[in-house]
């Protein structure tokens, strides 16, 4: 699907995420941006993975786990709406999910592998969607959202967190890590 979603296809609070996604084919963008995210995080040690830039903030491992959990949930919403689900899909409390997951006890390798596999599953889901599916809308968290918008939300959410990781955790992507 090569066209950006219209404003009426998603809740306004997703506008910034969608705005981060570069022009072009969303499948291509998702396929290539995950490799950049993995490259950004691949060489971090276990200790670096538990770094928090401020008290009360998530660790790098928790951010990775959050990105993965969110993509899983968004992909489920995408599947449900594409298949014509009429029931409202529930929301989730990202802070509660992270708190209960204990991502800091999971190895960096496992977290990154999980992120990669979830992205692969999302991309494989795309292959099952026809043109009418991308335009379908459903209700999630009390708001209308299209399948196409969800794909952009997934991409933008990852890019949002990659920026935060670079700016607040890794002190710029090209700068040496200082923990």
C-alpha cells in the first residue's frame, strides 16, 4: 500500500507517528527501518540494555519490549479489522505491560530477535491483505482506525522510539555511547 492514510482514518494522537514515516511504500519502509533499529541496538551489552536516562523512565530493554508489544497489538488490530471484525478492540496500558513484563531480565539477544520476528510476522500479514482490506476501518480504543493507518502507526511508533533512543539513551546515533 503506497498511499498515506487520510486524517479521518486514525485518531489525531497518531498524527505525529504517521508524520515520521517517509514517503514511499509502507512495506518497504517497515522492512528497511527494522534493520536500522536493530543496527542501532545490536552491539549493546546487557548492562547497557538496563540503562535509564532518568529516574522513572524505561530502560533500553523496556523500550525494545514496548516497541515489540505495541507492534503485536497493532498487528492484531490490523488483522481483526481487515477480516471485518465488528466488535470494538480494546486499548492497553503501555506502562502496565512494561511493568509486568520484566524485560530487564530478558537478554538483549532475545529482545532483539523477538522484535525482528514480530516485524517479519507483520510483513507476512501484509501479503494476505488485498486492496479492499487496507481501506477497511474498525474501532480500537473507542476510535475509528483503518488497516492502512495501523501500518503507518506501527512504522511511526518504531521511528519515534528510535529517535528517543538516539537522543536520550545513546547520545546520538553516531556519537560514542556514554552510560
